C-alpha cells in the first residue's frame, strides 16, 4: 500500500508538472507571436536606415535606427520576468508623474504634456495585466504538493513546506497590491483623458490693457497659477500608484538591491543636474526654473526612498542585536554573540549613512527650489539676469547631492561586507551542501549584484569623463562623445 501510494503521488506530481510546463510553453509561444510584428518592424527600419546611409542621409538614417530600437525594446519587454516588469513600470510611472508636475507648473503647455503621458499610462496598465497573469502562474506553482523526499539528506522537508507557504503568501500579497495599483492607474488615466478632451482655451484676449496697474496689483496678491482639479487628481493618483509600486518592489527585491538602485539613480541625477547647469546660457537663465522642475521632483522621490531604506535598516539592526538570544539551532553551534553584535553595528551604521543621505537630498532639493524661484524672478537691471546664476546656490546644491551619493555608497559598502561575512558563515555551516549547487548560487550572485566598489569606480570614471568633456568644451576643442 505504501509503494502504491507513493507511485500515485509521483504520478500526480508528474501530471501537475506537465500541466505547468504546458502552460509556460503556451505563454512563451504567445509572447513570440506578439513580438514578431515588432521584430519585423525593426528589420524594416534597419533596412531603411541602411539605404539612407548609402544615400548619405545620416539624419534620416538615425530616425530609422531610433524607431528600430524602440521596436526591439517593445519585443524584448515581452520576455521580462516579474522583477524587471515591476521595475520598468515603476520607472515609467515616475516619468509620468514628473510630467504631470511639470504641467502643473506650466499651465500654458498642460494639454501637450498630458497628451504625451496618455500612451505611457496605457502601457503601464497593460503591463499590470501581464503582471497579474505572471503572478497567477507563479501562484499555481505553490499549490503543487511538496516533494516527499528532500534533495539534501540532511534537509528538513518541513522547511520546504514552510518556504512554499511563505512564497504563496508573498505572491498573494503582491496580487492585492497590484489590484490597488491598477485602481490608481485607472483613476489617473481617466483624469488625463478628461484634460485631453477639453477645448483649447484662447487667452489672447483676456488681458485688459486699459488697466495695467490693476493687473499688476492683482498678480502680486493672488496666486498666478490656478489649480486644475483634474490635474491635481491625476497627480495624486500617480503618486499613490508609485507608493504601491514601491511596496511591490520591496516584495521582490532585497534591501541591498534597493540601496544599490537608489545610489545609481542619485548618481544619474547628479550628472544630469551638473549638465543642466553647464548648458545654461547667460541670456537664458530665466528658463532654468522650468528646466529644474523635474529634477526637484526626482530628488524628493529619492529622499523618500532613502527614508524608507534607513528605517528598514534600523529595524534590521535591532533584530540582529537580539539574534544571539533568539537563535539556537538544534544539533549545531549557537551563533557567536560577538558576530551578531558586529552585524547589528554595521546595520546601524548603514542606517545612519542612509539617513544622512536623505537629509542631504532634502537640502539639495531646497537649494534647487531656491534656484528655480530666483531664476523665475524678473531682472530689475539689464545686466542683472546674466549675474543672477552666479549668486544662486548651485554649487551648494551639487555638493549636497554628491555628499548624499557618498553616504549611500558608504552604506552600500558596509552592507556588502556584512553580506559577505554572512555568506562565509553560511558556507562554513553548510559544508555538506552539494558543491555544484554552491557554484550555481555564487554565479547567480555575481551576475545579479554589483558591489559598492564597482559602482563607486563606475561613478568616478563617469565623473572624470564629464569633467574632461567640460574642459574641452570650455577651450573650444569641439564635440566629444558623451559618457553614455
């Protein structure tokens, strides 16, 4: 009876695996069929670009190449896994939110900006549909029975069941969060559509030239920008969607991955801020307020993310401080209290570094806002505008951004050291683990993670290249290749 029961269980497992494999194969074929039009369009555009190059029409060739690359990106995205699809949705929703914030600051071009955000918003909704299907597929795997035999003779089958239950709980929570995201995205989409369907307003005849003094007096006492209810609603809904997407990211990414991503994004923002200041001409400084708007929004968002990371690290530090008393593995040596204390101290120091980075980000955002405000003020003297930027705290803003990045990298380096020590301790405890499995795990870690030293070196190389570029432009050396 035991042999018959085991055989029946094995047959059920095989049938379940076959159904699961068939579902995955079917999804793969659907993705291939969906990506074929993009691949064909890319091939056509590359062919057209080749013809334009032969005709020496370089500008038109570049247009074809850009269109081809866009089609390749569309095809590539169809094969993204859950993590990458969450990331690209999160990235694009932040871009949409930045556009909406820019529209709030520039009512004259609201309709154009809103039109530009409609398609990306629809695309994010489609991505959420794909995420829902992928989560459902992964959830179905957790409903399969756990193997009766552990792959490791020293392993505990109950651990596999516990891990499967935890994974199921994570996926179910992800489904709940995703539904909330879709609600916010749909609400924002409806508000954007309402704005896009409005009739254009002609304000050319609204100015009463017969009473210029009254107009000037009114502009000093009233808010010059009237809030648009639909635009405010779209802004609120996209912000709520971003918050939920951040929750979704935390489910699928480790804390150190979030910190690494934040450092990379801060580095990019530092470079773009410097480049923006370098490009400002003396006679166009009044446009700086509009150009810096998205930068302040991005800095505010990075500050919010850093606050969350600092809080999470502080919580982990507290847990690590109590680890020696809480962990007493059966049949093994208890953890070294000194190691636990060292791990807690590094987590605490990392939390302090990230918290300091968040404060510097907030100060940098305030400095950028001050620059925007003073740049938007009218010049009282003819030569005042050309001197205005020199008196603005742009150097202070960039210094604060750089300090924030350095603090993030310091925290990242501490966590990398902590992680390496944890991995070494785990390897010492799991000497009986299969060597091939260890090698595969190490390869995955090497492929997925970039340590703090590599990231710091990359940032330094890019900074050196940027300075070289700036110096060559200053002496009239001509165009040089961008660092991207």
